[in-house]
């Protein structure tokens, strides 16, 4: 049995008809719940990636800026260390070996004895009176180093004195009694280094003999006068 003829197809809907069909279909769809937790996780991941990216860019920017500053600022060499000024060590001042006195100046040497010098020689006064020892009477050769020796006193102690001569650089005169230790004498001299002077010292109780020795400032022994009795 032949089927009835359906006839021509309905015309295709236009643009407005398609929209109407979509609206009717959408009204029939029930939307599901929104995945808020997943949305929040995705948002956090996005923010972390963005923050990390900005941090990298910031570091790169700072490094570039520092490199630019270093390139622009000239590098100057460090100044050489300034050496501290050397410490000046001054030698200890020692008293001169000779006391310079004016002509005729009286020097009290103790025990009632006074000594003074003139251009002619040595003068001294004490309990035994006044005495004089000439440097100009021809009895000594002032061209060669030498010493003289006078004393007054007794076994309980004595004052010893004399001339030294023949050197412009006297260092010391020592008086040594037999079996005793050297006693350093005091030296007196007129101004201008005349090449002679006076020495004096005290020896305590004792007897025997005493030796007088003259040294220069370098410690060289210049002259000896041995064997004079003490006291």
C-alpha cells in the first residue's frame, strides 16, 4: 500500500527562529552547582605564578640597575697605607764626665776642703792649709797623657787629688787601693777644653798603696801612676 505523500519540507527557520529555539532549549536545562573550591584553588595557583614572575622580574631589574651603576662609577684604587712616623728613641742623657768650672770658682768637696782652678794649675785648702800644683812650671809634659797624685789624711781616711793632662777627651780617673775596688774620681776642668784638669776622691780607712789610672771617653787607658802610699 503506497505511503501518503508528506508534502514539501517546512522552511528552515531564520536567525530569529534559531535564537528562539536555543532559548527554549536553555529553559529546559537545570544548571549544576558552581565548583567554588576548584575556582579558589585555580585562583591561588594563578596568584602564586604571578607573584613569582614579578619577583624574578624585580631581581633582574635590581641586578641590571646595580650593574649599570658599577659600570658608570669608576673604580678607584685603594689608597696606599700611610706608614706611621718612626718612633724616635732618644738616648738616655748621662751626665758629662767632667764638671766645667770658671777660673777661681771655689768647689766645696766636703770634709772642710775646697778646690779651685786657675790657668796656672790646681789650688786647694783644708785642715792642713792651702796648697798649689802648677801645670806651667815645666815639671809635667802636657803633650803626653799623665796624672799626678797628692793626698792628706790618715789611716781613718784620706782626701786624694791631682792633675790629669795630655787629652782633650778625658773619660774617667780611677783610684785603686791595694786589694780594694776602684773608686771613680770627680773631674774638674776650665772652659774650652784646655787639655788638663783636676781629679779628686776619698778613700776610707786602710793602708797600703793606691794606683791612679786615667781613661779617655772611649774607655782606653791612657796613663797609670802606681804605688803611692795611702794616707
